[in-house]
C-alpha cells in the first residue's frame, strides 16, 4: 500500500469536464454549462479543462448565431440575451428570469476562469491537440531532457509548434468547409490504403524470394552432402574392406 501511495503521489492529475457540444445550440443550456463548469473549477482543487465533445456533430444541429470562438472563449455573454429570450419568450423573457440570467452571466465573467477546448474523438489531430492541452495543464510540456536549461521565452516560442489546433481551424474543419475536408481526408485514406497494399505485396514477394533462395540453398547443400557420401563409399570399397548389411 505504501508503494502504491508513492506512485500516486508522483502523478499529476488533471480534471477533464466533458460537455456535449449540443449545449451550444440553446443559450439556456450553454449558460447552465458555464455555471456548472465554474462550480467544478472552484470546488476541485486540481488543474481543470472544460471540453466540448462531439464537435464533429455540430454541423448537423441548427446553425449557431455566433462563431465557435464566441463559445469557447466565453466572450461577452450580453449578446446571448436576445437569443435567450427568443428561445422561450413566455418564461425566459420575463423580467424575473432576465435579471437572474444577467446575474449568472456576470458571475461567470467576473471570475474569468471558464474556457473550452474542443474534441472530435475520431479525428487524430483534434485528439492530439487535446492531449497537448492536458500536458500543459498538468505542467508537462516537454520530455525529461527538453527545455531544462531554456529561458521562459524559449519555452513560450516552442509552445506554438506541434499539434496545436486553433479554434478557427476547428470552425473551418467542422462547420464552414466540412464537406471539402471530408473529401480530402477520404482521398488521403485511399492513397494510404493503396500504399499499404503495395507495401504488403512487395513484402510478400520479398518473403517468397527469400523462401525460394533458401530452398535452392538447401538443395545445393543436400547435393554436396550426397556427393560426399558417395565419395566416402567409393574410398571404402577401394580399400579392400567389404561391408555387409545385416537384415
């Protein structure tokens, strides 16, 4: 048990708060998600990331009134009030709920803690970008030998490389030009499949050639061995020794 505690104490935990991207389609759901995210960040004393999942399904929902960065960066929430009132005019449009919604939005913005990462779980680039964000949140940005003797500015410059994916790239990939990117990915997968098939075929031919070569080598060795035995038998017969086989 003591060994397990030692191993656990050397680990760095990061909280991932996963929220379905469908919450962006309704202002009331989005504000509720903001409040829930803020409460989780305040109560859990750990590095925290809020993640909008299923971002690749967002194009199948009704169009958003704002770009994706408005939601991920939690920009001025006052622009949501007209859309919030039109969502349910009879209830959310009343003065009582209008004041409550304004107070909640002001609370979230005053803390200034809530932002969102995005995730399309079947997309490799999206997953790598999220893993990079998790590493940064946990304090692990480089390997054990990287960045040890470098200045803060050198480390900051390196942060821009790798698998970074800006929210504008996400907007373009999954909302603005999704069909175009899907066709491009499909062509890349087809080319990769043909390349792998060619590699497998060439590898099989190489193995067949090796098998034939080894077979020829074994037959050559067997032939040399038979000739050696015949030569030995000839020498024995010439020496005057008679060999009798007993049944």
